[in-house]
C-alpha cells in the first residue's frame, strides 16, 4: 500500500473508529462512576460490587461473542449490500441472546450467594454482593437486546445511534446513582442496592431507546418482526457454523478471565479492591484499542465479503502497526494519571500500593493486548478465520497462564501484582501466533452467499 493510500485508509478507519471509541469511553465512564460512588461506602462494598459484576462480565462476553459472530456475517453481507440477509441474521441473533439472558438472570437472581462463592470466600463481600446481584440480575434481558441490536447496526456503519444510546444512559445512571446510593431528593439511602437499582433503570432506558430506533426510526435495514420472524434455514446453518465458535471463544475466554478474579479474590479484600480499580483503568486504557478494533472488523469484513483479499492483507498490516502505537500511547497516559485517579478512592495505603503495582503490570502488557485484540477480532475473525482465531485466543490462556496463576495464588500466596502478571502472560505468546497467522494469508474467506445460491441449496434439499 503506497504512503498516500495508507494515509487515506487510516483516515477512513478513524472515521469509523472515533464514534466507537467515544461509545467505549462512555461505557467505561459508567463503570468508573459506579465504582467511585460505591467507593465512598468503603472497601467491602467496592469488592462486593466487583465480584457481583463477574457473572455479568461472563454474560456480556457471551452476548459479545454472539454479536461478534453475527457481525462476521453481517459485515460481509454489508459488503454485498444484502439487507435481506442481514435482517434474517438479526432475528436469529435476538432469539439466541434473549434466551441466554433469561437463563443468566434466573441463575444470579435465585442463587446470588452461591454464585459469588465461586469468586471469593470473604463473608462480608458475599453478603453485600448478593444484595447487588439480586437487583442488577434483572437487567440482563434488557442489556442483551440493546447489545445485540447496536452491534449489528455498527457492523453496517450505523455508528451514531450507539453513541447516543450509551451517552444518555450514562447520564441516567449517574444521576440515579447519586439519588439512590446516598438518599437524595427524598429517596432513601440504599447504598450498594441503590447502585444496582440505578443500573437496572439505565438498562431499561437503553432497551427502550434502541427498540424505538430499530422499529420506528431506522430507514436502512427497515427491520420488522412480522416480516423476518421466520428463520432462513441456510442462513441459520451459516450462523451456527460461523457464530457458535465465536460464542464458544468468548465464553471460554470470559470464564478464563473471570478465573483471574477468582484467584486474586483468594488473596484478601485489599487485593480484590486493587484488582477492581486496575480492571477499570485497563478498560479505560483500551478504549481506543477496542474502538479501533471495531472499525478494523467492519473494514476487513467488507473487503472479505467483496473478495478483495489483496487489499484486505495490506489493510491488516496497517491495522497491526497502528494498534502498537495505540497500545503504547493509551497505556502510558493511564499509567501516568493513575496516582491522581487513586486519590479519588477511599482506600488504605497498603491497598493503594498493591493497585499501583498492578497498574504498572497493566501498562507493560497493554501493547501486547492491543496487537492481539486487533489481530484476533479485527482481522482473523472478520476475515472468516473463525477456528484458528479461537485456538490462538483460548489455548495459551487455558493451558499456560491460568494454571501458572493458580499455582502462584493458591499454592504459594504470591503477592497479588505478581499473580496478575502471571495470569496475563498468555498475551506474549498470542502476539507471536497472531503475527504468524496473518502473515500466512490463510485467514481470508468470503462467507457470504448470493440469493441464487441460497435458493439452489434449498431446492437440493
């Protein structure tokens, strides 16, 4: 790719990435607002909210896997401008995501204490976390609908709606947090339960906003339940073939990352609090990376859907180089600002020291994470290389870093930041595997079908 063409490509990529970055920033801000306000209630409540959000973390990764898998197909069909097939995919995705959310909601609402014992053995943390989980678990159904629909709209380059929905939802959540946690404007002071109630209402608001846009406002897809309620058998088979491995990928990866919380959760309340703060700052550091990855996925998917493989490969190399720069810059900015951020939390000096060491580890690994995220999600998966991207993503995590981290945490009670480093050591191995696979050019596949092909396949059956 010539320099001028590369610069033009980066400009186009950033036009897609910037709205996604802002949306991610707003989402992270929502989490930071929750943690900061709950942080005024003490370390036990911070730890309780962090542990109670671990089931939601797994749930959202499952929904993200479903949405990401759907977007592999929708972005490629978008390259062909096949709106009919995209609408069929929306129907299938919503059926899966709403069914899944119902199961998760029942589990965490009926058995909150049992779920929390997976992550920690601190009785006070479990008691407070159960109060939070019983309420926030009701939000899963609303979140599943919004996440699925907004992800698919993003894959067809409808980006502003997600920014509007998320931005206004953060405002709703922040105001209600202030009212319900501290008992303002005549409301009772509900503490951690008030934070959960605020989140539930914000998720209902997101659902209403998204549903109204999809069914009443959107003029591109013109999705109507009565028109697309029947599943297309051929597209359903493609969905199962290409989306289920992505769902499995995200689920296993999510359980693996949740395992990090379970291990650090055995090292005491101070370590749990430090890990919660570090995780929030890590999400802040990767806002630009994930936005860039989302834009890369749309771009690579469109090129693959049009079978423009040479251009896709050149674009992939530019994406990887840019992800290195983003990782270094964003990680560095968060690390340098972390002492000021930590002053906002009511934590003791020992917890503050643990947090600072964890944040240093986060800074050291963030560039590798940026390369891997862009490579696995933005390039390999978008290019249709589903199975290989799955293996690269989860095998080092399951068979190397997590077992080693468990030995450090459970066997030797190693200092929490060292455990955190060991648990993230898989990122280094993934980087080598990602670069090798992309260089092989074996990851580029056109997964779409023409309408004529679909009809012929049905007739053969």
